[in-house]
C-alpha cells in the first residue's frame, strides 16, 4: 500500500484549517471549508521513436469556500500560511456579502455527518513520479520501434500522461480528510499510408486510462505485448478494407467504444444540475429532466447503470468529495428506467433526492477553482451469467462489431448523436468477416439504449474512461471512468462518413 507523500504531509495543513475555520466562525458563516491541494502532472511524447517533449507541472495552492447570508463566497491563493488562510476567509466572506443582494436562490447544503479525521489513498503499486524518465522514455521508444518495424506502419505517435493529486480538506462541521490518488494514461497510434494513392489510415491502442501507477505500463491490468503485436496487421487490413455500405445493422459494441457513448448520452445527461438548467453554456442541458424520474424508459430492461465513486482503479474514485461527503455507489438506471441522478450537496438539498443527501459528486480540478457537480464513474453493469463477446457475435446474422473510440457528436440535450470507432468488423452468419471503414452509428439516446438486446458477462467488462471531461465556466476538467461489458444492439442506423461528407 502506498504511503502519503511526505512533502505534502509536511505542510502546516491543520494549522491552516484551524486558523481559517476559526475566523469563519467569528464572521458568522453558515458553512466554510478549506482545501489545500498539490497536483503534479507529467506528459512524455514521442514521434517515430524520437522524443518529442517532456512536460511537468505542479499546481499548488489554497482555497476557501463559504456559505454566508445564503450566498456562495470563494477565494484562492498560492501562499499556504495561517495568516494567508485567514485573509482568504475574509475575502470569501466579502464576495458573499457583495453577491447576496442579487442572489435570488439561497444556498442551503444537504446535511452530511461529520467524518472526523480520515486518510484515503487510491489503489496503485508504483508511483509514476518515482520511476526515472529514462525508463519511461525507453519503454515508449521500444514500443514505437516494434510498430515501426512492421511494413504496414509508416509513423507512430506515443505518449504517457501521469497525475498525482494530493488534497487536504477541512470544514466547520468537523470533517478533515487527506487524500492522495494517482492516474495514468498511455497510448500509441500507428499510421499506414498507401503510397500509390496517398490514402492513409490510423489505429490506436485500446488500453484505457486507469487509476493505477506505473505497474500498468509493466503489464499489470493490460497485455501491452499482445496488443502491440496485433496492431500492424489490423492497421494494414483497415487500410485495404472496403467502405461500409450505409444501412441498418445489428451491432455488437466493444467496451473500448461503448464507454464514450455512456459518457455522453448517460453520464452527462444524468447530472442533475445539467437536467435542471444550471449547467447550459459549456455543453448544454439534458433531455432527462427531473419530471421524468422513475418514469422515463431510458433503455431496454437489460440496462442497469450505476454511478460509483468507490470502484477500484476508477478515475473518478475518491474516498471523500470536495464537500466532505463520503463517496457512494447508486443506481442511475434500473431495468431500463431512469431512477437516479448525480448530486452535490446544494442540488440534493434543493430537490430532496437521495433522502436529501449528496451522493458525493462535487469536485474542483485545482485549488484555483470552486467545486462544482462532476461526474461519477458511470457504468453499464454486466449480466451475472451473461454471454461472452464471441457468443454475442454469434447471435448476429448481418452486422458490425465496433471497437475503440474515435470521433463523436451529440446535441445540446444529450439526445441525438453519432459515434465512430477505431475499427469495425463485418459480422456475417455469426462470424467476423473482415474489417470495413468509414462507419458511424447514429441514433437518439433512448432509441439506441432501447435497442440493446443483451449485455455480456463479467468477463467482457472493462473500465474505460477519459482524463479530460469538460464542464463549467470557468472551464474545469475532470477524470472519469466508465465500465461496461460488450453489448448487442438490434437495428442500428449505420452511416457511411465519406458519403455524408459529400465526397
């Protein structure tokens, strides 16, 4: 089990909290919380097995948030001393006082029990920041050269991105948490070029971003050797593959592709602040409005989707959110019916959902930002005795098997969408029959999920996700995972993207 970073633990965290929260009480606030954060990030990129760049940043600072006169107040700074913490409290209170006259909706936070003093560290084995850069660069160089050695591969881009996040939180209700989590994302993308025509195709590894350490790059949780060995032949086949014939197909979607459809059409749509219209300017609202709770037929009866901030190795997994709420797992969709939302303390209290308690979805991406409602690990659950991916494919007479995320488009209500993928195979009479290209699947959210006939078993389940989910103004990014099994959909509209582009 990793230990808490001693350089972060050495900061005067409790002195900061005591000074700030004592001053907040003196000023008569309804609520105050303090966060001290340090976020360390590193990216390494290679182009054709040559180092393209190494970038490392550290974002460190202090943030204070208050509820005063029924109004939010917030202030942040980089100096971490008790005196600076007191000044931030006073600034946050002044912000609330100035804002109170124009605030038409008093801020009341859902109750949360005091959790005392708690420490939480994510599940990983090897801190990537303790691994020499020479090893990281050497590994990506070796993998790139393996791909470049194949006749089909003309170019290779490779990267690894690591984050180590330390966060201390304390509030006026007695919760004090110290947390540390590590996450990692790596990928290689190969390019094939037809020299006679100038046509080209790309293909990227399917390895997901993970809440793990450098052990992931050494083969814990993913078989990199097998994926790299298979990639050149798959890419060569894609370059020579025929263009898809547009039409209606039965489709088996692999977890490496389906996670993104979950993210866009379910994850964002079930953020209650978005469904209520509080979030609109960045990426729209949601068709899944509150009046549809417990009645909206989101999908087929085999559909169960959970929100979860506790799953091991999840990118959105923490012990406590940025409002001091202990994290949870709950249903968003049960038997195909919308049964829940993602909540922070204000929204939970405002609408009285989840028995009036937040389900732990507040997060700020830096000490310079106030927490906002952010996505949990939103996941489609497998069937306990469900079929394998091969068994799902065997149920298709004429269709497609789609793997890997690529481009996507979805409207401002999270309802009309289309998604492409890294690769697709024709299915004929229950068997794979070679790749096709230039494909996209198009549907409305409820039609697509309503066409889901079967979900795979636990052995098909993979936790995918992204580091860079965007929301809010000023914009914030958050890491989030989406687990899912392979799934079978009937009668899905497939577009030919070249024809759609008028080419």
